[in-house]
């Protein structure tokens, strides 16, 4: 009996599992990403900046229709100059008076007013209107270039990472060659060729951005290749191989969707860089030509006219502010997406 009393009784096991509430719904990954994104104040600020620029550039010209993009302000004063010429015919003098109409460009470099919200430039164009149309070109060109770069990078990087071998070596060596090409000198040559052609000045920047796309897809391709080299050894890819899925389905159905978070972040950050690149080309007079406008070409005027640089800030400062807002906005959105898509982030 003493031995039995000394034996300690085993503790009773109590089921502490809390039953799940049937009314509780698990948050989907997409909703979780959106929630993380809008939790950041900088992300919201960047989104507001980007949306504001798009509304200003694409909706603004539909509302503010008083002046056109290439419409000159010809409301200057007119003076009449009288010149006299004396002729002698048959010993008799005759005087001929000629009246010449002279147009005064008094609305060039006009200050901000109710008629011109931001004044006029040195050619008589409305700065506010050209700012809106210039935003259309800058934003459109940047989005087209980044979209094409992503498409080429995903296709070639996916093929290189999945197949490997000589295909991988060939694509990577092409990347190495393209990365060694001097960008600005070749752009100067292409711009000279376009100057000698009959191509509309409005579409020259698109041709230059096609060249930039051709040499800029290498970074995206390397990113996609590296991700796929890691992902193709995962268990779900082994299962897809065992089930006999086609190569295209394995690449574009299983691998590429897992690379998309990194691609989305890179695209949003690349948009800011591409806007700066377009502005630089226009500033160097390699992009959009007059009478059409881009943000970079609107700043280009200060390179040849010091008086405008010092005394007419309304001519070039608004374009610079738009470039800064666009770059900061896309960078803020990119940083927010990077944090929101991070799988290690707290819920």
C-alpha cells in the first residue's frame, strides 16, 4: 500500500484547443498585400502623386481648352512704320510713302496671369498647357519602355533559367554584349539620322525609347533567370514534371507567377528611372523637338538662355517640379510594394 501511495498519478490531459469561429474568414494573399501597402503613409503619398500627374496630363487638356499645345499667343500690339523713298523722273522728284506693319512680341515670356496660368515661354506658347501635354509624352514613353523591357526580360530570362546549358550561355553572352554598348554616343548617332529623315518630331522620342528598350532588358532577364534557377528545384516543380505538364505551362503557369512580385517592384522603380532618362534625352535635344513639348525639352531652354534661368523661373521650374514628383511618386510606390510583397513581413 505504501508503494502504491508513493506512485504519483499522471496529470489529466486537458484539451485546450480553441475551436475556430465559423464567422472568421482567412485573409487572402491579395488582400493582405493591399492592406500592407495602404498601411504605409509613403505608399499612399506616392500613389496620390502618381494619380495626380496622370489626371493632370490626360484629363487636364480636356478641361482646360483655352490654348492648344502648339498654339502661339499672337495677341501682341501692332505698330506701323512709314518709310519714304524719293525718285527722280524726267527731272521731277516723286516721293513714295510705304506703310509697313510690324508685329511686337509683347506676349513672349509673359508672367503668370488669368489668361496664362503659368505665363508664356520665349516662343509665345502657354506653359501650363505644354506642361500637361509634355506629361503625356513623358509618362506614355516611360510606361511603354518599361512594359516592353519587362516582356523581353521575362521571356528571355525565363528561357535561359529553365533550359540552362548552351541556351543559357547564349542569352547571357548577348546580355553581356548589350550591357557593353555605349548608350549616349549611339543615341547621338540615331538622333542625327532621325534629323536627316522626314519623321515627325513628335514621334522621334518613341524611336529612341525603342533603342533603350533593346539595350535595357538585360537587367530584367538576369533577375528572372536567377529566380527561376532557384524555383525550378522546388517540390511543386518536381510534381509538375511528374504529372507531365508541358514546358510552356511549367514556365508561364508555375514559375513566372512566383517571380511576379519582384518584377512588379522592379517595374515601379524603373518607371522613375525611365522618366529621368527621357527627360535627359529631351534636355540634350535628342528627344521631342519643337513645337511639341516634353518635360525635359521645357527645361532645355535654360541651357542656351541665361536670362530665362535667372529671371523667368515660371518657364522651367514647373517642368522640373513635375519630374521630381513623378520620380518620387514611383519610388514611393515601389518601396511600398516591396514591403507589401515581402513574405517575411509581419501580418
